[in-house]
C-alpha cells in the first residue's frame, strides 16, 4: 500500500489553510481528495475551483445529472465514498 505524506489541518498555513477552512465550512470535514494534494496548496485551490465549476457552474446538464455522472465514474473506478 502506498502512503502519501499530507499536511495535517493543524499545521496548514497560507493558501492551504484557507482551502481547509473552506472545506470544513462546506462539508464539515476535509475529504481525503484534498488531503492528498496538501503539499501544494495551490493545487488544492485550483482543483476545488475546477470541481465547483464543473458541479455548480453554467451547464446544459442539471445538478442531478452531474452527480449521476460522478457516481457512475466513481463506481467504474471502484472508488468508495
């Protein structure tokens, strides 16, 4: 099993702390998908910007359709949430 070094929320500073704080406000916790990017706060910020644009930005797809696509892709990748 591979182990990825991450930054603990208590040790986060700068851009990473800002993104961790936003994550906690949004979801009540910091999901692993953010933690695995934590050595580069800008990647966390930019990844979240992309995610929020895809899921909530203007689109011909409804929010439900976007969630269904995400669910199917996760299942196909054997990703358990």
